[in-house]
C-alpha cells in the first residue's frame, strides 16, 4: 500500500459510495489524502458515508441516467476545479455467495438493473469523466465489476466491462488517462476493504503500465 498521503491533491469521484464497497473505497482514498466526492442514488446514505471523510462533497445521482451523471461530474468540477480520479463502483449490490443461481430464476428487473447500473452507469460516468479530464494532463478511471460466475447478469457485466476497459484505455492513452478494472470474486464483497485496497493499487507507481487490464482481488476472503 502506498504511503499515507499518496493521493494528496487529487479530486476523486466514487459512484455507489453510499455503502459497502463504494464507501470503503471512498474512505481509503480519503485516508490517502484525496478529496472525495461521494455519489449515490440514495442521498441519505451518501451523506452518512461522507461524514467520516475529512474532505469532499455529496452528489446524488442515478448512474443509469446520463443526464444526472453528466450533472454530477459537472458539479464536482465546478466545486473543486478539476476531476483526477473516477471509480465506477455502482452495481453488484446483489452479488455475493448466496442468491438466485439459476438463469431461470433471474427476473427481468434483476437483469436490467445489473446492466443499467453496472454497464450503462460505467459508460455514462466514464464518458463524462474523460470529457472533464481532457486538457488536464491526465487522470485515472477504475471500474469495479464483480466476477460472480453463478449469476448470469453479473457475469455479463464483468465480461463487457473487461472489453470496455481495454478499449477505453487505448482510446484515451494520448490524453494521459489511465483506465483499469478490478474484478472481485463474489465472496470478496464480504470484505469491502480488500476491494478498496485493490483499487488503490492502480495509483501505485507503475500503474499506468497496466492500463487497460483488469486485476482480481487477492483478499482474505480467498
């Protein structure tokens, strides 16, 4: 793990940060010195999560709505003057070692929610972030997508996000923007701090050489 303050001076936006993994990522980035904007569709959860941070702001937005996402990124840039880091974390709330394992048990709502929050949300936020980072001389975008092999909807998002991450990394490399992915196993969602630590690895020296790749978590959950 980088030394304390390794994210000093950086402005970060974390989606789905009202609870669980997103909140853990926000706390770790804050502990490393970043100014963190906590984004969540639940404004109360976002407010509670932000109270433990030393600096930052709360942004309420539905990541499946491109207008709201554009507005959220614009609000962060307007408030802090820049955006250095985006962590796409929305989605995966149903992921875990238990849940409907058979494709025939997955409801239409579960399928569409997983794709809207995980895939659409990551695209909308990434597009807005790239527009904001262009001209800043660089930035970083990291997406968390669960490797839930027993849940078809999350497996679909995971596979799509790996391709998306690689393609976006190639596209924005000339802008100096690092793009990476973190693919936690379902069981790792029981240990959010492990996933947060994996996200932080992207900001260690040399992380830019892995741009376009998706790494797996190596936490205590196995």
